[in-house]
């Protein structure tokens, strides 16, 4: 197995590393390793997320400020606006070269493993991960 800093494939996920992924990805890894019907995949670790934030000074503070600006958590339009603003900031983020290479490499490996040129991407995050 290759040691990755920012991504781990499901066959590399360990229950004791739950802080690196959260519960959903950890459970996908455990099910994949148990040969349950889970397709191969990989996840960006919290280290990878932190690396992206480090490369974009002020991003963490921006996200916190946007989340703190929500005055009514039941106002879907307000939440949608905050979500849109945060997504736009991520779209315009500087992507560190080491991070980019590792993720593209993992994606290429996944395409080779599945013999599919396009694979779905699932974004799973928790508010705690954003801040």
C-alpha cells in the first residue's frame, strides 16, 4: 500500500482512524473490507481538508463568519445563500500542488481499478469539519 497524506482508499481505512474521515467513510471502508456490496473508492482525509485551508489564508475564518451569520436555522433560503457563498469560495480556492497531484492520482487509480473513465464523487462533510 502506498502511504497517502491526503487520501485513503476504502481498503486502507481503519476503524481507529475515524477522526480522519468521520463515521460514514469509516463505515464504507469497513463494509468494503468485509466484501459487502460497496464499490471501491477513496476519501479525502481531514488532513487533506486542513491542507486546502492552509493554502487559502482566511478561508477558515470566512466559513466560520458565514455560518455564524445564520440567524434562523429554519430559514432555508438563508442557509442556501450561505452554502452558495461557501461553495463559491471553495471553487475559487488555491489548490496546493501536492494535494492536487495526490487526489488526481487516486482518481486515476480508481478509474483503472473499476475500468470506468468516470466515477461518481460523493461529498460528505460535517459542520465541525468546516471550521
